[in-house]
């Protein structure tokens, strides 16, 4: 079939369609609906922000645990003066009173009335020809500890630093004679309120507190040197020696010498016996 014949047949078909439409009164009852699907626009994926929020809610603090500390019921040991058996005592008349009253009956005493941190290098415990000074009397034995008491006779010195420096040097000189020994410096007991108020040579409780503070600092910076505090039994509320503790406001009587001796004993026990 040639191209011209095909075109003629198509023209006839179209003519027949027009005539049919006209026979229906020119009305076309056919409804054409466009059902082309609508493609939904995709919702863009939200990109998470890396910026921190403007307001950060503070976390709720964790409550601290309620801890109750139970005090130890370990009783304080009784003073055992046998701890002094291998100890030497060096000091002035206040220290000597511990031995005279029998408050301490153990150990070896190298004491003298009026002794100070300078005269310990040239005065013996007892006057006598050929007696060595107290510092050298320490060569007479081997001691586990040396317990020292100086300061009362030095309260009138114009410069406390001189006293502290000489005390430190004395400790080092003791170690040359007693290597390995632990050294104890006892605090200076207070004097009575009346003695302090009427003193003309620096023996005041204010001065004593200053000296004790410096002695404590000395012990804190030197190894194997221990400070023995003054017990509360030797002080009133205002820091003075109780009036009934001494006849002259300075030297302890027998009762208060025993209080002090027991305190020294417990302090030494805590170091030598743990």
C-alpha cells in the first residue's frame, strides 16, 4: 500500500468521525481527565546544628554522702616512766625540780640551777675541779633520747633569734656526742599572773608564748627534733600558771611537777614506742 492510499483512508476515517459528532447535536459527552500523577516535593532533611544551645541547663548536683565520724574509743595509755630508762635530761632548775621531787626517777639528769643555752658549754652539773661541762658529760653514756629544757633564763635576752640559733646549734652538738638519738625540746611552762605582771627581766607569759612558738617552729624544720607542748594542767584559762602550782610563781611544786612529768612521759612514749 502506497503512501497516497494510506493518506486517503485516514482522511475518510476523520470525516466519518466529524459526521458522527454532528449527529449527536454537536455535543460531546466524553470527559477527559488529566490523571498525570503529581510528584510530591521532598521535605529537605534537617541538618543537625553544631552550635551549642544558648542556654545550658545546669546538671543537678550530686548530694554529698552523709558521713558520721565515730570518735575512737582507744583509751590513752598510762604514763610509763620506764621509757626514760635510756634517756638523758639536760636543763635548768625547773627541769631539775622534776628529779628532786621524784616526779621522774628514771633516766640520767644533767641539770643545774641557772643553766642557760650558753653556760651549758662551760658549767658542769656540780662544781668541782676537773669536771667537764654539761655538753661533754653527755659523752658518759649512750642514750636513745635527750630531753632538753632551756628558755626561762634566756627570756631577758634582747634578741630571741640569738636564743633560737644557739639552741639549734646545741642540738647539733648533742648529736655529735649522741648520734642517732632523738631530741626533745620541752615548752617553757607559764608563770603565775602576778609573776608575769611584776616581772622586770622579761619573764612574762606573753614572752613565754613567743619563745614557745619559735621553739615549736625550730622542731618543725629539723628532723628527729620533737617539741613537747605545755600541758593544759599547767595553765589557767588566760594562759597563766595556776596560783596553787608554785610558791614563787615560777618553779612547780610536787603536785604540778608530776602533772608535767606525766605529760613529758606520754609525749616521749608516742615517739619512742609509737
